[in-house]
């Protein structure tokens, strides 16, 4: 009988250990509409601050999703149209009695916030799909290492010029995916942060961007090849697709 009780207790302990720890949440959160329009300089609009404070300024719901879930915009399907157009300011704070928020806790906390306030529901599916792989061309890529501590930004210049600062290669990959409207994967194996500029209009035909049948995507690809030393190759690869099942506009508070 004692052995049986011991086995029961051991099983109870094992089940307790198998249960994942409760996800930490924000104690208070405010979400308000922002009608100022898209920001001119594209950096990371999410800020994780000391004292358990979180802010997201002038963001769409999609802006936040792609930073706290393992997904990219080009791999996202479904959901109402406003998730990629209407903008919000989000301010939230964790309970200080639980101590400082650890790095690995931030994303799950923001996910819970989106699920609670935006009624966000999503799921992921993996499919074999055609993709473009960014790879190194014949010569070494033309990249300049960033200064340590430099913020990651993408600023638009005159004539469509794109100035990348403190940018990892996946940041370039995401930008290309958004321009090409198709999945792009990183096949370079290059790590680090870099400063570089793309000036696609240098490759425009006489008469303007589309004068010779060249699209903006064509010009960008020309700049990527000639100005950076990369190229894109067609491949098939398993790709995780994020399906937005449901989302609602939050009530301001």
C-alpha cells in the first residue's frame, strides 16, 4: 500500500513538472488609434523598457504580429483588411512585484495582449512552396559593417532610395519579400549588422520607372545585384504560413 501511495505521489509530481509555467501578462494596457499616417523612417516601433514597460507607437496589428510571432507579412493570410492599414499606440506595464521581465517573456506577453484586446486568433500551416532565395553572387557582397549600438532603421530617400542602417540580412530579405509580393528566404549564411543603400532608379529605362517595361521590383532586383552583389534564385522549400482566423478592433481606453 505504501508503495502504491509513493507511486501515486510520484505520478502527481511528474504531472506537475510537465505542466508549462503560466504565461506572464501585463497588469495594465492602453490602446488608442493613431491617425498620423505611416512613419517616414521604418525602424522597430516596439520598445521593451525597464520596469516592465512596453510601447508600440504608430503600428498596425500586422506590424506587431510579425515581431512577436514567428512569421512574415508575405507569409500571412486572412483577417480583416484593417489589420494592415489602421494604426494604434499601445502602452502596457507588467506587475512590478513579479520582478523585471526577462527577454524570453516579452513576446508571449505581447501575444497574450493581442489575443485579449484584439481578439486575435491564428494558426500556422507548413506547405512546400516556390520561394526566392537570396544568395551571394560571383563576387563578395558589398556591405559595410555597422557601428556598434547603431539602431536598425530603413529610411526612404529621394527617388525611391532605400537607406538601411544597422540591418541584418533577414531585414533585407523581408523588405524584398514585401516588394516582390512573394516569399523570400535567406540563403547567404551572412551574420551581423550592416549599412547599405539601394538606389533602384539608377536602373530605370529612359522615360521613367516603367518606360521600358521595367517594374519597381525589376529595378530593386537590379540594384540588389549590382549595388550589393546578391542575386535571387528560384527554389522550392517548406514554408510556414500564418492564417489569421479572427481579429477585432480594440475599444480605446
